[in-house]
C-alpha cells in the first residue's frame, strides 16, 4: 500500500465547480458516492482516506483542473456538504492501481 499526504478537497455536481456536464465524470460514468477526482493517480485506482472515512473505498473516476496536480477531490451530493468538508491535509492510501 502506497501512502500520500496531500490536500483533500470536496466538490459537488454544479456547473460552477465542474463543467457543462456536472453529473458525468471524466471517465464517462455518472457521479455517485465513493467517487474522487485526482490527476496524479490512474483512472480506476482505489484509495482510502482513513482519517475521515475509515475503511471506505473510493475510486478515481474524475479529474481536476491541471493546476491541482497533487490534490484529491471527494464528490459530495450537495454543495453544502462539500463546503462543510473544506480543505484538509490527509493521508491517502492507494489500495489498487489500474486503468478503466
């Protein structure tokens, strides 16, 4: 298991936070609980964020703007939940790397 300490942010499905198709991820799938965006990990990579979410497994299925090369962005169903999460420096555990 590889571990990264990185900034973790949050987003929701709104055009001002994403693009003109806010419910479709960069991998072409519909957003849902357990999705994260990360530019430094391959699509389909499974990760955990134990400090905040315990053993819950997230899958990288989205990307962020290029300027966010080292961040992880967690999808939330509402903008308020994303705002409440804020920005945190957390450890990310890479469970599995693979391309989808």
